[in-house]
C-alpha cells in the first residue's frame, strides 16, 4: 500500500475530499466500503478529526485501489435482449 504524499504532508482532509470527488463517491458509500461510520467520514472530510491508523488504512485502501467499471456488452451469438456485464479496472 502506498500512502499518498498529501497525507504524509498533513492534509488528510483535503486528500480525502479530492479522492472522493475524483471517484465520484459519496461519504456514505465510502463509509460502507471502508467499514466505518458515516459520521467518522464526515468529521475526517471536514478536518474536524484525525483518523486512527486503522481508519486511515481502511479509507486509503478503498480510495487508492483501481475503480471497477461495469460495461454492458453483447457478445456474438447472444440475443439482443441478453446483455452481458463485465467488470474492468480503470
């Protein structure tokens, strides 16, 4: 795991807000994926609290891994009304 430079420079709240915006992720979705409470995410994003090590690691793991994108395709030989979902990183 790589810790982003902004976090090391002491700007966890700014990094968090920018990373969530880049991923188009809400505070509630981040809380769900990281396994922490929404109120904790809110306090971290507003700069009202500093994260514990466990919380910081959970948030970084969610926001720094490649985003999965769902693509709908119709492989050859399939009926037009039977789309195929495929997850891709990126």
